[in-house]
């Protein structure tokens, strides 16, 4: 950390201006009357939706529930056009929120936080940015997103490639011209599965490099049904309340029926109906045990494999696309539009890089380990993220007595509720590791965290607490609980980014909380009602700075 003196003091620094940062800032400023500085890496608001501008980028939550619920007027005045919100529309929505609540004045754009150090004597953080800012604050609140540090695999030769290449999460704002071009897409996660059908239509030729075949469910996307939207608006508060008390943050209850209790005919009928309904309904609405019981899961996995065989004309290509090495929904469930159909196009080829990995990127394309060369003009890396911890660990975060977050998390993230970490006083994380976060409809989880943190800060103020820290024991117990729940699920059976398995050398630890948004919310509420058990609270050793 530089030695220059701080130029500014605020009550709170908020890192990031996506859904989480915008609402956090609003809460701090409007409800708590605090001063806050938001730092944002991009030159606009939106977070994930600012960066992910690749063709086909869309949210897998239906639009009417992929939004803030804190303001009834906002709910009523905003009308989504897509059944699933597309990236430009979500970005427009977040810009609308920023303008409507006059949030931009609190945000410094084009600025990344590089370091945050806590001083035990003053009970203050000093935060530094890549723009030379140095600011002290009582609180640091991370609103950095769970999937915000992109991963480009370390394949030799990328520097020598003479064409264009892009990562889906850092897509050029002016777009990429695919017409007449030969394109390679590496990766078949959400970003690959969404972009591949669009790039196939726009380009001369597309080669997809697939490491792991995926289960993906059709979105059955379309425009919003206006009659449905009218009904939603008439009952919005109730719908949002239902989402908040559900397991995954959606306003419908998950099935309570076991896949093993019903006849084969009935099961197939249910799967077929939900396939036609589309999206997460297939996973959440079918059977209660497909995420928990391998035999139950096999019925869903086999149904999807059957669909792939049915959709894909060429049996050899279909065979390559069949996911067999992991159960359905053990990796992030994917939602697509015309994904498998795309492989019936004459201008699309599929290359299996599980068995023949890409060995080198040459000046003109890619070479796989079986000696095949693929000449391309554009390479799209849909290769994912150093999820949940990557963005934290890029910053030099030091807590009490100089404790480094990088050291603390060297064997995987450790938090209390995904909201706080022992020895990092007065630091809160919005949807941090150990919270439901990526296993839920994100705005629902974000709102819950922002509101819980705000209430806690208010409580601390009322009780004259300067310094609050998670207790080590509470954190240890929470981490054990997160692991115990994960062990009961299918999630442990895949090499997924939930487990850090996509990043070479990253500890294999299941990072989100799989116990459900409803259960988690109740636990957080109980903790608050008990006077915030699991936290130590103290006055600082020196009088705290005031504005
Ligand atoms: P994902 O879901 O992490 O997908 C990344 C894809 O890239 C996946 O198919 C990976 O294969 C593949 N990949 C990653 N590294 C490599 C290397 N080194 N070589 C070849 N292939 C590789 O990222 P997305 O951006 O699609 O989605 C991120 C989240 O955004 C998503 O889950 C939603 O929450 C929204 P693998 O499966 O690891 O074998």
C-alpha cells in the first residue's frame, strides 16, 4: 500500500456497481444517511451485464423476477419485453435504476480497487484504487459479483494468433463482425451454449471445441405474454414474497414428488411437459430428488440424452454431445435456444477436446493433440471464470493484524454466512462464497444480503459498536455446514466451477450454499433476532474518525 495520505473519508466503500452495488449504495445513502463511495471497474453500471455483451447473452431467470423488488413503483413502471431478459435490456434496466434513484453521483467509474487494509487502532479501512485514490472508511462492502474474473486457458501460442480473439466476459462494446469469418468457440458452458447458435447463424463457419458435453434445457424463449405480465403486476408483492421464501429464489414451489415414486410413463410425461415449458422449470418443477439421489437423477439425465439423440441428425455428432461423465445439474444447469439444433447446420463442426486437447494456438488457428489443424479468423473463449473467489483475491485485502485474505482462503474460501470473514472486521460481502448466491435467482439473494447488511449496520450504530468481526467458531461451524449440505447433493460429482475445478491449482471446495434461499434467509433472520450471534462487537481503540 502506498504511503500517501488518504484524500477522503467516507462511512463505507462499496466495490462494484452491478445489482448489488447499486442497491447497497442506495441503502447506505438514503436509509442510513451515510456517506459512501462506490468504485466500479467499468465505465458504466451493470456489472455482469455491462461486461457480458456476447451474442445471445441472456439471463436464465425469467424477466419478471430478475429485478429489484424493493420499490413497488419501480416494479410497476418497468416492463420487460423478453420472456427471458436479454443482456441489452437488463443493462437498460440497471441504467434506469441508476438514473431513477440518482445513484451515479456516488460511483467512480473506470476504477478498480487494488487494496483494502484494516487498521486495528483506528478501526478504519484504507482503500486504494488503480486510479491513485486513497480513501479511509469504516466499512468495506464487496459487491463484486460471483462470476467477474474471466479465465483464458493457458494454451501456448495465443500471442502468435493473427486473427481476433475475445473472452465472452469482456466482449467489445462495438460488437464483433462474424460475417464471412471462420470462427472457433472454445467452451460449452452457459456462455458457449448461448452464443454458439447465434454465431453459427452469423458466421461462414463455426467450429465448437467441447471439453465436456452438457445437459441443456430449451428456454422456450419468446416475448413476454402481456396478459401474464398484467397479472404479475397486479400481484407483484405477493409474487416477490414467494420468490424470497422459495428454495431457489423463484416464485414457484419446487416439486415434492420423488422421481422414483411414479411410473415410467408418468415420469416421461412430466419431463416432456417441462421440456416444453422450458428453462429452470424442468429442474425445479420435476422431482424433488433429482439433485439428491443418483437413481432419480439418472431418469432426468437419460431423458435429456434421449432428446439430444432425437434433435441431432448425425449420430456421430449426437454421440459426442451426450453428457455421460456427470449427472444432470451437477454442473450449472444450462438453458439454451436452438443449441443442439445448431449442430444440424452445414457450417458447424464439433471437436472433442476432452480426448484431443488443444495443444497450440498458431498464427492461423488451433492445433489439437491428434495433429488436426483448424484455421480460423476469430477465436471466442467461452471458457468461464475464476468464480466466487477470483475477484476477491485479485485485490490485496488485509484485515486485523495484517491478516491476508489470500492466506486465509488458500485452501478455499471461509466465511460466516457468505457475509463476513473472521479477522476481516467491518467488511461485508454481498453474495460471498458460503451464501446461496449462484444457486439462486441472483437479485433475490442480493436484496436479502443488502437489506441484512443495512439492518446490521443500523444495529451497530444504535449500539455504539465501532468494530464488528465474525467469530472464528461461528465461521468454522458455517463452513462445516456448507460442506455437509453440499456432500448430500449431486454437485460433488462434477468438475464444475462451483468446486473451483475449472481453474488449474484452485482448491477443490464447494463454494456456494446449497441449503436453499428460504432456509438461509431464516437462519440470517434468526441470527439478527438473537442480537447477531456469531459476531464480536467492540469499540475501537482510538476514537473513530467522523466526517
Ligand atoms: P463455464 O460454465 O465455466 O463454462 C466454461 C466452458 O469452457 C466449459 O465448457 C469448460 O469445460 C470450458 N473450458 C474451461 N477451461 C477450458 C480449457 N482450458 N480448455 C477447454 N475448455 C475449457 O463458463 P460460462 O461463461 O459459460 O458460464 C459462467 C456462468 O455464467 C454460468 O454458469 C452461469 O451462472 C452464468 P469444462 O466443462 O470445464 O470441461
